């Protein structure tokens, strides 16, 4: 009789602790899945003159990619077309797109 009551009590304690653990886990998952406010991100294009090294930033335009020679943007120093050097989001710690082409100068 006592063994039966003890078994029932242990079973009840097990069910109660399992239920509490399930509720805690469910609430933790729901807390993690809260949608964060999406802020407007503005991609920035970094242009660099391949001739004199002048750098300039502007808002990203559709069709920009790293390595693009932008014939519409001329260097104010030397008048040559500027090249898209990087594309990134302001405020982010990492560049979305890094330099693809590095110009190596050959020693003569």
C-alpha cells in the first residue's frame, strides 16, 4: 500500500516537473522568436579612382557590383572613370562585398 502511494507520488512529481519544464522551454522559444524591428538599410557604394586613388561614396544604384567601371562617375581630380571598390551598409561592422580585384603593380 505504501509502495503504491509512493509510486503515485513520484509519478505525480515527474509529470509536474515535466510540465513546468515544457512551459519554460515554450516561453523561452517564443521570447527568442520575437520579430525585431526592421530598420531601413541603405547600401552605400564606395567608388575609387584606379588612376589617382581618390575615393567617394554614394547611394547604391541598381546594377552596382564590385569591379564595375562606372562610366557615369568621373574622378574630380584626374577626370578618369571611377571603379566600384566596395558595397556596404552604413552602421554594419562588416562589408557586404569586399574588393574583388586588387591591382598589383609590377616592378620594372
